[in-house]
C-alpha cells in the first residue's frame, strides 16, 4: 500500500514522504479498512514535529513508534478479525480512531472495531471524514460542558477552523449571537458562514475590547486565564478544546482557584472520541449544519498540508482523498 511515512521528528516537508509500506497485520478484534478519505488535525502537527516534547513520552522519545500519522478516516471494511462482532466486510465506516491508535495517512489501516462507526448513507466519504474530531469537540464543549442556552452571546477563538465553523452553526441552532476571532484572510469566509462579528486577532485582542460574553469557546488557548475572565459576563463560562500546552496548564491551575471566589468558570474539554458523532451526522443530512471543507487534496500533498495547518492558513477542515 501507499502511505505517508516518517522515521524522525522534524519539519513536515523534510521528514514525511509518500512510500510503499506493507499491509497492516489484522488482529482478532480488528478490521482492515480501505481508507477513502482522511484529515489533518493538531495531533498530526504535533506528532510529526515531536513538539511539545511531552508528546514524545507517548509517541516515541527519540523517533516515532508508529511511522504513519493520521487519526480520522472514512472508508470501507475489507477484512475482519475472528473476534469482530459489530462490523462486516463491505461496511462503510468513519470515525476518530485516536483512542485506539493512529495511521490514517495510508491506503489501509487495521484498527479495533470500536474505533469506528457505520457511516450513514447520506454522507459522502469526504464529509464523513471531516466531522468525527472537530464536530464532536464543538458539540461536547458547547452542549456537554457549557450547557449552551438560547440567545446567549458567544465568541469563538480560532473561529475559522474545523471546530470553529461547526461551533458557529451549533450556536446558531440556539439563536445565539456569535463572534469569531481568527486571521484576516479568513474573515470573509467566516462572515459568509454567518458570524455576526468577525475579529482579526492580529489587530484586536478580543479580551481587551470591554465586550463580555456568556460563553467563550477557545480553539487556540494562547492567552492568560485572567484575560479570559475579563471577557466573561458574571456567570459566563470559558471552554477550551486545545491549544498551547503551557496555557492549558495555566487554565487548569487557575480554574480551581477562581472557582472559590467567582461565578465565572474556566473549563478544559477532555474529548470522548466519536461521542455525539451520529447526532452531528443527522444534523448534516437534515441540512441544519454543514462542515466547511478545505480540499479534498491528494495523499501526496500531506506533508505540505500539515505545514499549512500548523501555520493556521486552512479554512474549515482539511480533507485528503486517499482512494475511491
């Protein structure tokens, strides 16, 4: 099979290459999936570079344990292990496989059957691969943690990416007023998607404008916890889904202290992979929301696209068409 391989950490375009690789060995509880489409996520940007260095404790201290990155897929089951009971050959599937492993930048993967769900017929493979990670992050943050309410004033930091563009639409289903923060080149796209206000982070710090929000959804986490508190209403909630590791640690530390004397809350989402995914799929099939797709691109562009992602230039979710 063809796969994007890397044997050392570094700049994506210097360490990643499209090569021939052996088909993965199928275990008893695994399914062999022919991958039709995959995506790029923050994990890929971090794993390929080996940064933050803390990641190397999990993925390989001096070189990657798994030479193939990638954590989202859509595809078709081609073989099943002897103990597989939920899936059969020919099933179209999709999902965020990160709870069980990585390796979607390839034509095939062997993964535990619980890593994927049956793909609804109403979703194309490109759309199906674009939603497992980002959409469930948005759903679990807004509804699971923040308990979003009708008519709230919401702001999304990192608003033009996969989580932000879905988060906007979920908030709009609750008739919220939604502002978005991202780079200047994304503002026109964001406005067209329905943001009520768009902010170029290179020109305006949204935490210093005097505006306060019921809910802050943060995809970047690049400011101090005190800045976020300043931008919250008295009973507001801030939820981060990821970002700078040192900032995340700071939010985790200060959130416990702030809770002792303030009604404002700072929370970090711990994602439950694929939880709520079928609900998101149905909202898309019903034309209530729609993922913003950047692509699809060919597999051989993966190295360039990971760099493109890391520089924050993508609009919505980067999709790579592998086969099909």
